[in-house]
């Protein structure tokens, strides 16, 4: 007996049915907004990740040398791949490019609740627009996906921040500050002790007094963002604040503003973000981790050798999303469904197969005996797969030109002329013939 | 600029739209037969493959040691994984178990037309039935999937064979014959020169005379299978021939017999098959390789430490399937489709967003400006995404309480009161208001 690899999961049909319904809902929202599906490789050159995020990122990835001597990585996220794809076809692609895809990613993580080494996301990205409407559309897709899953707009909140406000404030302090390290510290703020957070900022170059001042600035409420502009006194912070305000105004027009709250302490862990960033949280706090996040990354494609191409995206992940749906009581039932079981008694396979074929042609889920089972065993099986209707095709009935329709929930049954079944009925049930 | 890894593919939206339609068709047929979706890991213990197929198989796989010191492999096929999953839940699973899943697999192959290092398949398997009806149902799913794609039953043929007829015949020869090696030789028969084929059989232990005799036996037509039984004079061959005949009889009842032809020279490369095996071919021969195949593997689950569990399956692969569909002229158009583009002129974002939201709520694909573009640039973009209808929301029109509906194909347009759009129309078009 073999074990599966730690941090990897097997999804059996009942759980998969719930997952499929969830993924279908998210994808269907993305499609309706005009995002187009792409499909991408599981392996990329490891260099692509090392160049973008530093060699140390490779420690967290599944990296190996393939038989051709290439150092390759199992893809830990989609963004570098879509950036590579956008560069490869940059002449041919009509902007804005709007793409989505659902697939697994891999990181050598500490396995815990809602965190696995193989995890699934639907990535939704817009390339080629720097306009606030694009940021707001990404937020609107995320919100519509969540409400499409049955969540109420009060069940979740998007904590919205802006990387260039953070960067601009840090640049305004006296002394040398390592912005990248300081932003990472902000991203860890909720996950570590206050002392450790302060130490991380000190390591990044802030003095103890500056740490306090910075923390105070990050608590600025939305109606006093001009204080940040005044503090920094730079065009950079003024532009960043203005951009954030315009994104929130666009969110209002697109109907998603109520789900957004300003949260400058939200930073996102990845280095490549440049503008608005956001994370989705469970409003009740019961799911304590960020459910998913997204943001603007205007420099990545140029960094990959392409033309300057602004970009913004979001990536709902299904491990945490299922925790949120379960908390809110809207996770789909983990059960399989069957429209018909066509039960064979005696040598009736040909007729049973004809009936099953006719019902399948109408789009229904139809099983029939493939095991040479007895009447009782077939009925038990039909019950185990939650068959709604059982069509009993018996030798004696057939001699009289009839089959029996059995409604499983009530146990009621009735005889039907075999020649008129399924006949013109799109979805024939006991009630149509009783 | 980074390159993608050799043998791996990026699928951009137009091609992906055709692939998605194809995959949806195949999966929808499997669902209607009552196969239930599962989802499986990308990595498995390398030992699992080495144990089943010999250490040499690892040479063809992407194998590496993970950070925990496990030797892992990117899954080259689904069957060992589903066998592992069936064993892990063997007490809880109600038989027959019917599973399907679509996912990529990986092999370090020579890249050529229709063959990649990352390739996608939909695996469809039945566990827990040794009955011929199960084999026939798997053939019927494959045939329905192909006709569902628009192929005519004359476009393809299933070449059906039986591993235990091959094995039983080989065992009936005088001398020591390495059955596994001989079956692999049969699998290579069409791909190598006659001399090489003969040499492979000689290496497997057959004399030159036996090679000729074996080849003659493999040419036995369907109505003279009793000659094989007579040659071998063993219960084994008698049982195997009887089983093959019962599978073909079941295929008749299930309506798939016309797509099947007997072909004892069809062997399938994998070692674990035990009964009926089959391969799907392009009837015209224009696609010269096997499109996909399947068969019965009754011993695998027991070999994985489970209870004896007969199994049969098929796995349509999309690289070769697309070649067949293209040859037959039924490959879906590689194009994106859009129901509506909502065009903004001036400060009309709020109304445009409301209209887009209403249309999306009716299930349509709707794009709107996210780039702050001019009228003309938006119209060009709407054209590039094949928008059927453009809803023009202009400041001046809005002042008169109107929007303009433009049918893109004809260029015709008409004014519509904004309050009655989309109104009660499920899919409002120019014709509804002209």
C-alpha cells in the first residue's frame, strides 16, 4: 500500500462535487466579465522565480534539474507565467488582455488548516490598463464570485491598501530605509508579536521613533488621507493617495465599494506589487487568515523584457475559500446526484441500454447495471448513488410491453408502456405517468 | 525574456476555447454515464511506478528528491493513483466505483507532432466489476464522446484485443517465453520494421518458426476465434476468447459494436492490462498514431495491497484527439465570443456598470471599458473580441434618457429608453427594439 505525498490531497467524488460547483461559480463570474480562459505549464525555469523574488524563494519551491540539465520549478503562482506569456505575444495581443485560469500550484509549505503543498487557485488578471476602473473591476469580479457562492456581502471584506503609499511614506523618512524589507514587515504585522514587528522595521532601517510614527501613519482613516500627503510632501505620495481614491470611486460605480475598507497595514507578501493591493477577510474573523488577495503589478512585464504593461489581478484560492463558505454555511452539499438508474432483471440489457441512451441524450445522469447484480443489489446501489428515479426493465414486464418507474424518495411506482418511455418527456418522472 | 520549458505548452484564449469545448464534451458524456469527478495529486512516490513497471520506467519520468528526502515523480498516468485511492477507501466505497478526471500528466518524451512532455487526458474508470458490460460501457463512453465532438462513427475505429489471448497463446508455445517482452513486441509491431519485430519476439524466447506461427494466429478473424482455442488447447485461452466474445456482444447491446473491430495485434504498451484492451484509430489513417486507448486491469489494485478488485478504463488524450478532430473538420473554431460590449462616452461609468451588471446577471459575457478609451478605440476593441451587440452609453443620450444599441454584424443601431434596458429581455438585441 502506497501513501500519498504529504501536503497533497486526493479528492473523492462527494467532496469534489462541492469543489466543482465552487470552481464553476468563480469561473462563470470571470467569464461573464469577459475574462478568457488560458492554460499554463506546471513547470517553469527556476531562474524566472529567482530573478523576480531572490534566490531564497527557491527554498520554498519544488525545484529540480530535469534530464536536459534545466533547473525547473513546479509553478508556485501564476503571475510570472502570465507575464511571460504576455511578453511572448505582446505584438499580437489586443489590449486590455483579460485572462483567467484555474489550476494547482505548489510550495514546500508547513502543512496546516487551509494550507497545503498543492493548492488550487483561479487567477484573474487584466493587462494593459493603468486605469482605476481596472482595479475596481478585479475587485468586482472577486465580490461577485463570493456572492455567487451564496455569501452575503456582510460575510467578507476587502482590506484595500496601496503599495506606493507605503513606499512613498518610507522614502519620506530620514535615513536609508530598505523599502522591500519594510513592506514585508508590514505584511507580517498581524502574524507576529509587536516586538518582532518593530524589530523587523528597525532592521529595515527605521529608528524606534520612526517605527512609532510609521505605525501611526498606517492607522490614518480614509477621510484624512491628505495627512499622509502632508507628511511626505512628495508628488509620489500625492499621486498614490489620488490613485487609491480613484480606485475606491470606481469601486463605488461598479457596486463593490461596500465590501471595501481602507487598511494601510495590508501589504501583501509578494515583491512585485506596485499600486493598490487588497486581501479578502472573513468579516467574523472566524477564519483568521486572509482568504485570498490581489493587486496591481505594473512593472513585472517590463521586468520580463516586455513593453511597459500595467497589470492588476486577483487569485481566489479554494482551500481558504472553502473554510469561509463552511463558516458561513454555504459550502455545497458533499454528495453525488443521479437522475436515473435503469435496473435490469433477466436478459434485458439491450432494452435497458436503449432507455439509458435515450435519457442520456436528454442530458441526464443515468447509470445501469455493469456488474450482473440481483434486483435487490441493484436497488441498493441505486439508493447509494441517490438516484431520483429507477426504471425497472424486467423480462416479464417487457413481455407485456411495459417497464416500471419507481420514485425513490416515496417508493411509489407505476407501469409505463415501454414504447412511450421516455417518449416526448424531457425529464420523465413517476408523476408524469402515475 | 524567459522561455517556456521544452515540451510544455501555453494555451492562449482562442485555442483554449476550442480545447475547453472539447474537454467539456468528453466530461459531459462521462458524467451522463454516472462517472463521478475526482481530483488527484501531481506528485506521487516514485516507488509506486518503479514497483509496477520496473526501475527503467523512472528514466522516462520527471523524478526528483523533495526537501523531505522523498523520491517523487510527476504523475505520468492516472491509473496507479486511482488504484491507490481505491485501496485507501476500499471499505467505504460502494462498488462499482465509477470515476473520471481531466488533468495533465508528464513524461520525458521525444517531442513530436501530437506528443508533448506535458499532456492532458480525461481518465474514465470502473472498479469492482469483472462483467463484460463494464468493458462495453467504457467503449460506449469513448464512442459517445467522439460522436459528441461531431465525429461520425465512420471517422474512427476501436481496435479490440485481449491480453489473455496473447498471453495464453504465448504460453502454449514450446519453450520458455517471456510474455511481458513478447506483448511489448506486439505493441511495437506497427511502429518498427518487420525484421526488428521478429527480433524482439526472438529475444522474448520464440523460435523463428514460432514467430511466423504466432503472427499467423494474430491474424485470425473474428468468426474463427475457435481456432485459437484449438491451437492452445487450454482453459485459459478458451476463457479469454469467451470473454472477448461476451464483451463484443455487450458492445452490440450498448450500441457501440459498429465502432469495434477485432485486432489481436493491438496490445497496449503498459504491463498492467489483463483482459480486453483497445486502441482508437483514425479510420482514414491520416492520423497514423493511436488516438487513445484503454483496457481491463484486474490485478493492479490487489497488487497495491487492496482486495481483489477488477477494473477497466479508457483515457482520451487531447493532443491526438485534436489531430483527429482537425482531420475530420470538426475541431471547434479557435475564437473568443462576447455577447455585449457596454461602451462609455463621457462620465457614464455608473450607468454603464449598472447595465453590464444586469446583463451579466442574465448569464451573458459582457465587457466594458477599463482603459479610459475613446469611442473609436472602444468600438475597435469590441470588434476584436467579437462582440455581438454594443450598448453605447453616452452622456448626451443619457440626458435624453436613452442608450444606443448597435448590432455589430450589420452595423445597424437604434435608441432605447435607458429605463427599459435590459428590462424583461433575457437576451436583448437590436431586433427587440428596432
